[in-house]
C-alpha cells in the first residue's frame, strides 16, 4: 500500500543555510539565536530529535547536539543504522526533527532505501517541525543541486515537501552559488530559495513566515530571466515559494546575478 501523501498545509520547515551548534568551533556565538528561535516555535520544553545520517553520525556533532539542547528540551537521536520501524518510534511524540549537514545525496539514498523518507514526511504531516542545517535544510525541497567543488555537482530530487529548489552556504561557497544560478538560468533546475550562513528561514505550507538573521547574510529567491540570466530577490514574510506568481513578481524587481 502506498504511503499517504503529506498534507502540505501542515508542513513546517526551519531551514538554516549554515553554521549553528554543529559548527560551534567556527560559527559566531550569535548563531545561538537560530536555535533559540527554533525552540520558541515549539511548545515549552519541546522534544527534539537529531538525525546525523548526512555525516555518518559524526560523534562530535552528536555530542554538540546534546550539549546545545539538553536543558531547554528533551533530546534524542536516531542512529545511522536505524530502520523505518525504529525511525517511527523515534519520531513519535517529537516536536522537532533536526537534520545535520553533510552529504545530502548519501543521506537521501539511505532514506529512500529504508523508508525513512516516508517516516519523516509522515512526521511533517503531523505538524512536527522539520529543521536542519545545510543538507538538513535543503533535503525537504523538490529539486536539488548536490555535490562539492571537488566531486562536481548533479541534479537530484529531494523529498518534495516544499516546491522548488534550495541552496545552502550561498554566501560562503561561491562555486556552489555559481553552479546553482547557472542551473536555474539554463532551465535545468527549478527556481528556489538560497540561504546564507547564519540565516534561517521558517516556512509553513510553502510560504515564508519568518527570516532569522544571526549574521549579516540574507535569504533570496533565485529565478531565471527570459534572457537566460538569473535574478535574485530578497525574501519577505508571505512569499509563496511554490507559486508561479512568485517568479513573475521577482522578474523585473530583483537584482540580476553578477
């Protein structure tokens, strides 16, 4: 029997472009506000679960998770070798699922193979906040540009809980930024959300609800102009990421990519 489709009206995404507790050794102390705001979106003393599958359960990041959230929240994490049954037990009763950064391609391959993609979609449909940084920020979207400068980039589907594409580290990885812009300009990748390090975007049912800035960065919507270039527009609450009207609104009002 096919898994039920997520109720998109209840999907809540908290996408962080980069930084935060998993990079506490390099991230500014001000990044703490990104996680503080996430906790404030959930009930008091929320239950938050960490998923580190994109980084093979890096023990330092698991330790950082418990250090950051133990106290203001009830904490748990889902081991890398968990199956769908274990994932459902893990997700039951959670208010927030936080997915760490790393290899998005590796993580999604495992999720599709084990059925964890359905588990997390079901959790989102129940109203669990689906949060994360880098790989954990973009995996929820429909279309992704994945890879690294060393390995090259490729287009792959995401979980499809938010329409369009997404790109993390938009300010700190110029090669990734150029590859993302070029793929959109060429019509190979859907328009989408690009997020700088130290910035979080809270999305409900495909609409921008809030942009949280711990640094001087921003979040922008990137789409193709009719002449084959790209245009970027700063996002504001109420922006519909999935609507065709979004592209028309940006064209002629955004800043052309340099």
